[in-house]
């Protein structure tokens, strides 16, 4: 996979995760616990999820070509619909609820809580599904795993160390709309490719 393709995977996953409930949960947890412990716990959970996504995407590549392309198209269109039509308020509430139990305590507990909150809330999430989708599209599970994990860890760093500032500067609802437009474009392209194949 080329550097440009890796950057594209990174950018796409970064863009869809930035306005997600897990970003909100990271911001909330970091306000109540040590940001470094939140960052480390959440980053480990993200890495596990991208490993699962890479394995699932590898299974998708074994489907017949037309069926695989249809699944990819549905995932892109579904991702666009989710980003464009699920209200930002819903994501904020989900993230705050997931982080509500976090309190300052021993470092290992802060790490474990951050890992658990992100692991549970991210399971089957849009970024995990789209990472699997990208593996199926590119047939490059290791490259997608690395780029996707790097994107999620970057979002986690922003949420842990600068989340409160980010939310004041760049409204998350605008980021969601941008991500939805990107996914709609990818879904339209995938549909076109499927129809003209």
C-alpha cells in the first residue's frame, strides 16, 4: 500500500472518529482522571478493536467479488447515513454516560476504566466497521490496521490532552457533517463501481 493510500485510511478513520461518542468519553474521563492513563487505556482498546476489524475485513475478502462489493457499498452508505442523520446530541450523551463512572483513583484503575469504557463503547462502532471495510477493499490488513490504529490513537491523544479546547474551537456537529459527506461520496463511488462492473 502506498504512503498516499495509508494517509487516506488514516484521514478517513480520523475524520469519522473525531465526532464519535468515544471521543466525548475520552474528554470526560480526562477531566476526572489522569489524562495519560486515559490515553494509554483508550489507545490499547482501540488497537484491539482494529485488530478485530482487520481479521473481519480479511474474512470479507473471501466473499465472491460482487457480494463483497455490495457489502462494502452498504457499509459506506450506512456510515454516511449515521454521520449525517444521528444527532450530535446523541453521541455526546452516549459518551458522557460511558465515562460517568470514571473517578480519580489508582493509575491502574484509571487505565483499566478507560480501556473498558472504550472497548465496550467502540465494539461494532462505525470506525471498526469501516476499517474492516477498508481491509476488504484493499486486501491490506496490516497496512489498514496500522493506519487505522494510528488515527484512533491520534484522536485519543487529542481527546485526552486537548479535548476541552478542541470542542470550543471546532464544533463536533460540523466534523460529523464533513465525515458524512466523505462517506456518501465513497458510497456513491462504490455503487457506481458495482453497477458498471
